[in-house]
C-alpha cells in the first residue's frame, strides 16, 4: 500500500519543478519512482531532501539535489505523515526528521502527503507527538512538556543514549492520546518553551493526501488547499 501511494504521488511532479523530498518508508517509494522517471522519461527536476537518509537515497537514484537556500522557490513537497485528521492537520516526526521537514514544507507552494489509511484519525494524538528539543537541559524541557500537556513525555532513545536528530538535537515523544482537538494551539503553546526547537504538528500545510487503501489509491484534496 505504501508503495502504491508513493508512486501515485509522482503525478504531482512535472518537469522543471523544484521538489521537496520527505523522509520515511512511504515517500521512499516516491523517491525511487522519481529517480526512475528521470532515467527513463527524462523528467527534469531538482530535489531538496529533508534528511540525511533521504539525501543519500536521492543521490543513489540520480535525483539532482540543491540547498533550499540556493533556490528561488519550491513547487511542491511530498512527504509522509504519522497521522492526519479530517482538517488535514498532521502529526509528523516518527522518523525524527520533523525540523527539516517543516522548514521545507513551510517554504513550499504545496504539500502532498503520502499515507496508507491507518494514518487517518478522527483526533490527533494516538501516535506520540514528536517534539525536537535542545540537548541542553533536555530534562527540564521534558518535564515542562509534561506539565504543560499533562501527559507523559519520554526522550526517544537509540540504544543506550538519546536518539540524535540530523540537527544534533533530541526528540521528546508526548503520549497525548487522541486528545489534540486544537493542533495549532498545542503547537504554539509548546513553541513557547525555550528548549523546544520544533513540534511535529503540521497545521494548515497539507493540500492533498495520496491515500493507499486496499481498494486502491485515493487522492483526497483539502477543500481549502492550494492544489
Ligand atoms: C519522518 C516523518 C515521516 O514522514 C513519518 O514518520 C511517516 O513515515 P512512514 O511513511 O515511514 O510511515 O515524519 O520524520
């Protein structure tokens, strides 16, 4: 299902575009397909990766890459999500790439999300909310997150130590449960904490979800979206 959605999303990419390349096991299939279309069909694009992992994969399949800073604009970003609700609000960061993903999504003219139907929820929060925090005083920040949200929040581990993001930060996962009724408010409250670098709530960004279901791929457009 992930493969089907990943490939179908390539229809939003046309020659001449600058394309943000998300991170994760679904968008991996988009990246592989874009590489194939470059080789076989002469598709002409420039990619902007959202993680070191994606950068390595994109290079391997022959997608020309550039820094966002060196481009005048980004036409579209294609990325995965951990959850999305009926208002096209997202939780992202399951792959710890949320900061770069959000910088790229914010800079893009449009955002296409690739997902399977398990990601569709009524209320966000069953997937623990990823929050990127500074290593400095991360325990203080973790406790502040707990008291702000009144939930348990845990530093994501990688073996014996905290997982390090591509930016050298840590991830705190907040176990909210399906309670995030006002995602933008939660995002803004968390961003007030000095140790919080970024929050895995992507609000007002997603234009289309390319959704894989057992019956096939469905393209679900956000009625207030840009695509
Ligand atoms: C990485 C992300 C991913 O897009 C998200 O975790 C979805 O990944 P997958 O397609 O593997 O389920 O936000 O930070």
